[in-house]
């Protein structure tokens, strides 16, 4: 009996997942643990391993299909089985009657004809070698990977290759129209309303706009943050931190280091230690009660091409600055390449969102449910400060704490913010 591979629940409470692309072709043999496909959850693209060895007899869904959890996606032939058994099982899974024609062939001939092959363009042994991030970006941009030149190891197509290809295609969409004695004039080939642009509704006076289908990540962001603002009673506390000592300590720590410790690494560490000092802040409001967490797991907002992701530094209060820094570099790279595993972004007890590197001085962040708080971090600013009655030049950082009032009262949040500020202004206290 052929083995039916079904779409797993690749993320907690997920009802659907998108099959980005098949990594194996029909007729290929797979062993236990082999990656047969890349699957996109609401946060990342993950590889789908097989749990039983066999020969791929039939791929039931094409690339880019959103599939409900538990639905069949492929059939694997066991030793001695043929396509006839596969067709019968496939028909049963789809609710259609089994074909009358005898399709039995030797196992070595289970490869389908080109007309019925899955939607991928073979280049070597029936597949294109590319990274998950490259495949995801190509799908979003409508780019055929066969047209992209891979510059990675052994010709592997990387995300950078897809970006370069898209730029070259865009540049090629303009042609030069020569006039008599004048300089060349660039004229677009496309019409006023190309196929991917929608004409504005009559009477609104809006310009033409590209209609983009939101990615699963963007849909999840929209759903969760809308729910947060609608259901969570936010309140906000603000403070200004003197970061002169912290910047001096950071400069000393980074002397001779190849990978520098960032200001954000200090913020993550300070948040976690403050959660230990004020555990009433390290909580979550749930329908069955208030959850009080024994560990400070700090989620960090990361901007990616596919939307905002929040990878987690687990048990950050018990990690050194160097460990936090190394882990964040790894998490940020994985997030931007679409390689985060569910365990790396699901959960978290508190969040940090830092827009200081973009010049934002202060902002109000939306709570990431079911967490009870998020700290919005602004840019370091040079301002005059009064110390011991004397005006001196100083450097400050404004932060805004967003709090779920169902789980945390104002006094508790104020104590936590005071503890955070003390750690930032006296950084040596967070290092012991």
C-alpha cells in the first residue's frame, strides 16, 4: 500500500500551510529524514522531511499551493509497488473513481511524462538548486528560477541572485527611442495600465496601483496586530535613559572583537534581568488565568523581506552579552533568509522593538499577544544633561513600554521600567 504524505501542522495551531516548492521529483527515491519540500508557515519557510523511505509515486499538489493541515500532498511507493496502486490511492484521496486503464509499470518507470510533471524547471537531476529564501522571493515576484543565474556554491541560486535578476529585468523594461539631434529618450514599453496594475475606481481620482497578494506572514501580522489593538487594553509608560556609561562600556567590550556587541544586545539583556527583578511583569493574560513565567524569553522584532518576524532569545537573563550577540546574529540571518524553525519564533514572554538604527527617537509599539508587554527603543540622541547642578553634554535613549492592563497594573509596569533604566544607566550591574 503506498504511503500517503500529508501536510503536517508545521506551526502551532496552524490550519493551513503553503507548499512553496518540491525538493524532489516524481520517481526520486527518498530516505527517512530527506527534505521532500519547502513549506511556508505564517512566519518562515521550513523544510519538510519524510518519515518513511520510498519512491515518490505521485505529487498531489503543485508548487505555491495553500494546503489544509492533514490533506494528502504526495504518495510514496513501497518496494514492489507500481503506479497502478498509486493512482488508486490518489483517486480515493480526492474522492474520484479510480481510472479503468491499467497504469502498472515497472518501478523504474514511475517518472511521469513532462506534461504531468510538477511545476518546477529541471536543470540538474530534475531540480533547480536554490535556497529556500530564493525560492520564496522568486514565487512572490513571479520569477522563473530557470531564468536566474546561480552564483552560490555549485551554481546554487541564492536570494541575492534573484534580487539581481529582478533588477536586470526591471532595467530591461525600458528601451531607448532615438530622436534626430537630441539625446536619447527613455520610453517605457508597458502601456498605461499593464496587467499587474489596476485602474482606479471611477470618480475617486486615485492613481493606478499594483494589486499584491499578501503573503501568509503579512496576513498573520495583520490578523494578530488587529486583534491586539482591538482586544488588548494598552497603556504606555515613557522614560529617558542616560546611556553615556553604557556606550563607554560597549566600546571597551568591543576592543579587539571581530563581532561587535550591539546596543540592542544590552537592551535585550537588561529587559531579561529586569523581568527577573520584577517577575509580575513576566506574565501573560489567558482565558484560563494569568500565566506567570519562570524564565525570561525575549522576542526581538526583526525586519525581513517577507514582513516582521520576532525570533526569541530564550532564557536571556542567564546568557552573557557575547552569547546574546552571537545568537541574535544567527537569528537575524535565519529570519531574513526564511530559515527560522518554529521553536525559534513561537513563544516568548516579552518583546523588544528597536527602530533607533533608522533614526526614530520614540514610538508606541503594539503588544505581541499573548505577551503582556513590549519595549519600543529609540535612537541615541546627544543632548545637554544636568549632573550635580552642572550642564554637561550627554547621550540619551528614549524608550516606551506598552503594557496589557488586564495582566499588569501601572505600578508594576513602572517598577519594571525603573529596573530597566537602572540597568541601562549602570551597565556593570547587568554583567554580574
